[in-house]
C-alpha cells in the first residue's frame, strides 16, 4: 500500500511509504482482526526498547546500501519491535522490505547480527494505542489486547510484538502505534 506525503501542522507525515497489505476481518474501535500475507523483513538484535537506536542504525545502514548488493532500499512502515523475554532471548527490530525487493530477492546483509527473514502470514489481533515510548503505555496496550482477545474468544499463538508507523519526531497525537498478536483462526 502506498500513500502521499502530507504536511500537517508543519510536520511531514510518514504515510507516503509502503506499508503491508492486509484484509480486515473485523473491527471494533481501535481493535482489529486482520489477515496478512507473509512480510519479508530485515532484522537486527535489540537488547531492549531503551537501546533501540543502535538497532535502528544497523538497519538504516542496510537499506542505505551497506549490503551485499550495495543496493539502496526504500524505507517502509511500520518498524516492528519485539521486546523479547525479560529472562531469556533478546528482542529484535525489523524493517519491512518493499514488495519489489522481496520479489527479486533481498541483498544479503553485511552488518553484524542482521538477518533477512519473514513474519509468516496469518491472522493477527491488532490494537492501536497511544504512548509508544513509555513502558507503562506498552504494557497497558498488551493488557488491553489480551483482554480483547479473551473477550472475543480468540486463541493467541506466540508472543506479541509492536508496529510503529511514524518517525520519532511525529507528535504523539498523530502517531500510529500498534501491538500485534498472532491468533489461531
């Protein structure tokens, strides 16, 4: 899906970049059930959300041409973030690869720890929320999503992860933040 850049209140919105296509199964306020095809991504390890800048820089270098093909790759949206487990595996940050790059085959990463993988297609419960940068906001979104999944008699599978659609300088009121949970259809 592509859109146009929009200047709103002196701020350039990020709605102009490619986003993954999906089919809405159901919608209730900020809660949706969506079907997605597989999404090819390039990922970098991320110790925690507070240290996300290092992961972002590695991924940005990859799309800026620091890859085996020396290919510049367009920025997409959202940026996916998996916080990982507090007592186990570290998290990761992922950039979606543009459809044309994914179809032709993404160039191999050269940066340490980077990998081209995919988010397997499937059905996801998704909640839009405010307050992306504060842990308590993300925790509240996770609790709200879990309650909506239970209340709608859906069966979750795997861990939740976040999708952040806007650059950090976008005012909070205009940001699109989501938490995703794969569900068994």
